[in-house]
């Protein structure tokens, strides 16, 4: 297996491993911030919307972190 293939497999693995905890963290912070801002509890639809947004952001954050982390760890440069 080439080093580039190994790199991409590790990027995918790390992204997948981090996606759930990072998504939950972003979602929790987002919901609490919005509840404080609106001074009311969110409806289930609003919470679902926040969850979609949080996981979209989490995918970007985890992928970027994983790319940079594995680039440095596997000494690709």
C-alpha cells in the first residue's frame, strides 16, 4: 500500500472517529447559546435544525483537523 493511500485511509478513519463527539459538542454549545439568546426552550424542529448545522460544521472541522494532523504525523512534507 502506498504512503498516499495510507494517508487517505488514516484521514477517513480519524474523521469518522471524531465526527460524533465533535458534532455533539458543537450541537450542545449551539443549542445552549440559542436558548440564552431567545430566552426560551427550543422546539424539537429548532433543535433538529441546530443538529444538522452542527454536524455540517463538525464534518468540516474534523476533516480539516484530520488532514493536517495526519500530514504532520505521517511526515508527508
